[in-house]
C-alpha cells in the first residue's frame, strides 16, 4: 500500500485554479452559462499552454461559470477535500476578486461563498485555512485600491494581500500605495514575482511592497546578491514545480532549479498553484519532484517543514504541525 502523504501546508494555491472541467460543466449547467467546449474531456484537451498569458486567457474565461455563493462554496469544498487527501493540513488560499466583480459578481458573494466552505474545513477535512486576496497586476492600481476598499467589511476573513496575473510590464512598484494601505489595515503581504518577470521585480516586491513571502521567485537565481538577501532574511519562496513546466518557465521537471535553490539555502516550499490546469495537487507536486529530481526522504521532510515555517500561523499552531 502507498504510504500516507507527508503532512504539509499549501501556500500558493489560486482557488479559481482548482476548477476541474467536470465542476465547470456542472456549474455552467446550473447557471445557464454556455462554454465553447462540448465536454469536460474536450476542455481538458485544451490545457496546453505556451506561457503564463495563454493559461490566464482560459483561466479567466472559465470563471464565467462562478456566479453565486453556492458556486464559490462548492469550488472551495471540492478543493479542501482533495487537499486533505494530499496531506494538506493548512491552506492559505488566493482568490482574485477583480476577476469576479468585473463580471458583476459582488465581492461579498465571492468572500461569503468561500468563507462558508472555509468555516467548517477543520471539522470536515482537518485542514485549517486562511484567505489571501490577490490584485490583478494587469489592472490599474486604482482598481486594486477600490478592491481593497470594497473588501473592508470582510477584513476579518482575509489574512493578507497578494499580486498575480500577467507579470511582465506590471512591476511591483505600480502597487506601492495599495500595499501601504494594506499594511496600515494590518494585512500580511505577499506577491508573485520572478515567475516570468526579472529578478528586479523580486527586489521591488521586498523593498517597495514589504512582502514577507515571494510567490514563485524562480528568477531570483539570476541575481546572486538577491539570493544572499533572501537567504539571510529567511524570505520564503513558494515554488510551484508542475506549474513551472506547464507554463514553460522551466523546460522539463528534470531541469527544475529546486535542488539549486535548496543548496543555496533558500527557504523553499512546494505548492500546486492552479492544480486543475497544471496536472496535480500538493502531494502530486511532491511526488513529481521526488521522481524527476531524485529528492530523498529527508529533503521532502524539509520541504514539508518549510511549508509550516513559511505559513502565517501563530507559534503554538506552527509547533503543533512541525
Ligand atoms: N501566475 C500569475 N498569475 C496567476 C497564476 C500564476 O501562476 N495563477 C493564477 N493567476
Ligand atoms: Zn500563482
């Protein structure tokens, strides 16, 4: 019998990226939304991406099926059930409010539906949770600020803010004022940087946005001074190996820089990003890097321990997981 998956925290997971084709069709039927695919199989066959943008186009298109609180609750429950089976004990979950409000879905519907699923997640699935609200970096800073203001009634549900979507040409500095405001509201700060964008975007995220964790961060390796800083300051990088291959940030999993990152002393975690699109959930990513990169059990245990070290948990909770 296969051994139980190693207990871990998931720190880089877009809830909209957990929309499996079958659920997309079920929600489309429920909401009377037309999809331009004949079946879940045909949709899954379209999951072939050449870069981040080619994925984002489909990712945003399919969100049309998410309309009601029930839809967001069903989406999150489906993810949490799968996450539990993959050894996830704690999940810090990204969501993209602007991708919904721009379609006329109120932010309260999004947060209300997600919160319903998260509220009984520990009891039902044994997974503790937190929500991180991401701003779409290819939208304006004014739109991000408006989104932050619209979220103020729900701040007790949100642990922090993040930055995602099309990276190149949308540097962190664009969102400085938004992140200052988020900090003033007591929110934790993370940002995608160094996925397709240059190492300077990682430096900017640290210097100008005050992020405590960097999502992806792969291209940091091109700047030795930045690597030294990330190591010295114990800044976690939430790496997503299967995503990196599917979006062609890395040619083959066998070439993934994860071993180099570990050897450099970086605080690296392994995560699934958009698992419905990239071919695997949290433990699938662990298994894939183990097999492709020949990681031993001790390294896998270290990666899992890093996920709890890097999580926004209080010390008592963190200790209970480590
Ligand atoms: N990068 C940027 N934006 C995203 C991603 C990603 O990997 N997934 C969902 N939105
Ligand atoms: Zn991501």
